[in-house]
C-alpha cells in the first residue's frame, strides 16, 4: 500500500506534548484516525504505545488545532503504511471480530461433523432388499412445489413405483399432505403421479386427512386394518424413516411393518449436499419439538401451520 497522509487528534491524555517540529507519540493515548482517500472518509480508533512498534511511527509533525485554550493537538503523519498500522495496533473491535470468527468456524465445523455422523447412521435404512414381500406399500408425503409435488415427495414416489414393479408389494397407499384451506391434498397428487406412471388404478389407495408423520401413519394403518392387510412397507427418505421408527415403536401396532427408504446415492431427483443439510436440521428441529411439546400442543401447532 502506498504511504498515506493522516490526521491524528489526541484527546484525554495526562501529558500533552509541547509544540515542536517532530515529536514521538505519547504513551497510552486514544487517537481518532481519519483516513482520506479520494472521495472516501473512513474513521477508526487505535491505541498508541511508546516506544512505537515500528520506527516509521516515531516522527510526527505537530500542528496546533482548535479554538484558543483547547487542549487538543493535531499530528500530521507524512509517511504511514495503513496496513502496518492496523496490524501493529488492532482495535478492540477487530480483536472481538477475530474471536467471533474463530467461534463461528468451530461451530460450523462441529455442525458439519454432526450432520455427517447423523447421515451415516440413518443410511442403514436405505434400500434394504432383505425386506419380505408385503401386502401394501405406504408412501408418506413430504412437500409441495406450488400446487405440484415437491422434489422430496418425487423421490419417494419414484422409489415406491420401482419397488412395486419389482413385486415388493401388491398395493400402494398414499398418505399425507392434507391442506384443506387451500383445497390441496398431497395424497391425491401422489396417486395421480402413480397412475401416470402406469400403476393400475385398482392397486391404488389413499387417505386425505393427515398432515404430519404421526397422523400419516395412524390414518394409513387404520385403512390397512379395515381392508385386512397383514404386512406393510412404510416408504420415505432415510432421514425421515429414522424418525418414523421412533413413532411406530410407540404405537403398539399389531401389523407387520417394514421401514424402507430410498438411497441418497441413487435417488431421482438427486439430493445435493445443501438438501441433505437442510433435511437433517429439519428433522432435528422436528424431533426436538415433538419431545418438548405435549402431543396436543404439537398437533395444534401443525394444524395451524398446515391448515
């Protein structure tokens, strides 16, 4: 950086230097530094110490300033490298910003590590071919994109359609996505997608009242029992199916239930790293709410958000 010309105003010092041509800066003085560069004016504060950390700071041109009787003086510095000055005399705000940056970096690193460990744990549910043939595959709704199926729901239905065509189950039951205030039902959109993919209509079933994972399962299992099916697959993403496991374990369901998820490596549409990060934190937040809120309060919140 080329040398800059700066004005330094000294205030609140016990020993104001006398007028002279060149003087050294006094000890432990707070100074206001005005840096003029063309049309810009930047202000900052630094603490000066004696002896100066660099010889080029040892000589200042002293000029009286202000009305008569005022104890403020101006030192004109004719040769000063601003970059060196900032490095030699950092402000408290710069130190605070540096510490905050380190803390933020540590938190980001910890978050990424926890996300990777969690993803590795949930991937055990992805495409488990050892699951037995089932009467029905329950496909859980996830998201909308406008008034159409969102990318996460498309991953689930695509995987379910492939497994159906391989003979993994005989029927498909679509569950979830009820938004009655918008006259929008995710289960109906999923059914339309399956029919367009060549699934016979007599093999398709749906429920259109549930709006969260627990009610998805409750309403779907109710239909399964009414029809008389004995075995069922529950199909979702690896991250979601990990939470489904906790819910089904507490439902005391007599049906034979297999939890199956698509693979993040082979799903379509592709789930990128940002998607996986977002879904992981969404699952964490949802699980936290389920644990800290009473069941009735949690359901009221869901009903309010997904009316």
